C-alpha cells in the first residue's frame, strides 16, 4: 500500500512541532509513505523536510515538491497512492473526486492557537 501525505500542518505544524495525530494514524498502516507538498521546489525546502523527518524518525520512501493541489493529485496518481493525508480542503476534495481515500489532518484547535500566537483573528 502507498500512502501520500502533505507536509505543512499535516506532518509538521507551523510551530515546528510534529502533528502526532497524523504520525499515529500513519503508523497504523503497513504502507510506504510518500510526502507530496505544494512547497516551492527549492533545495532549502527539500532540506527542511528531510531534516524534519530524520529528526523525528519518520519513515518515508519519497518526497515530491509540486506547484499546486492539482499537481499534488497528479503525482499521487502517478505513484499509485490509495490513501492521502492532508489539511487542505481543496486537496481533500480533489482526491475524493478521483477515487483516492483521504484523511483530514486539519486540527482546528492547534491552528487557532497558532493564529492567536501570531495575533491573527479567524
């Protein structure tokens, strides 16, 4: 089984902390995990993801940085994903519409706390 997973907020909160709920769910599957992120494809972004997964002992078999949610879906289809973890409603809808099961990793409480710390009102 191949599972694809977004990175920002899905695996790593903006505070730098691990999204433990996502990791716990991922570990429940005997699957290969591939990160597909809409981060700009730069060496710095790639290295940040690599450093994070190494520091947190997260097992992944691939990392792909793509331009948008449609490219994320195309890459997931290309690698044979049957399940996708994401916090983006747009991505979740796209994946659902294309027959890939999804897990919504949006944690409203953590997100609201993060935005309050940045002094941003919802």
